[in-house]
């Protein structure tokens, strides 16, 4: 479901497959455990491997935005396919400056 890389205080998590109600819970748990263990300055969520996302993906991003803020870090959402980008734009998340 995801690949992780940690280097220079940047935790990059490459998401794969579909992000929906069924998968979001396990993704949240896995990502949060990495955040808590490593306490990165930047969390990059790489969406290049995501083919489908519903509103659960928006919740996933928003929750990690909050988690990173609590430890003084930032989040970047990177490599977003066009169809996922539309969902993110409609949600208003792009106003937070996380979309790269």
C-alpha cells in the first residue's frame, strides 16, 4: 500500500492503489506510526501510484496536516495525478499550500 523513505528530516511516503473508506484507516495508522517514530520536519505524500481517491483521501491529508503541525512540521502533497488533483482542488486543501 505504501513505500517509505526517510532522509534529511524528510519522510516521503509513496501511496499506491486506491484510497477509500476501507484502505484509509490502515494508511492513517501506518503513516502516523512513522510520523511518531521519526518526527520529520517535512512529510511528503506522493500520490503518483494512486489511481482512485474518494473523500477519505481528503481526510487522510487533513489529519496528517494537523499531526505535522502539532510537531512543528509541514506536509507536501506531491506527484498528484490529474483526476486526484481535481478532487483535492475542489476540497479547498490547495488553499493550505500543501499541493506541490
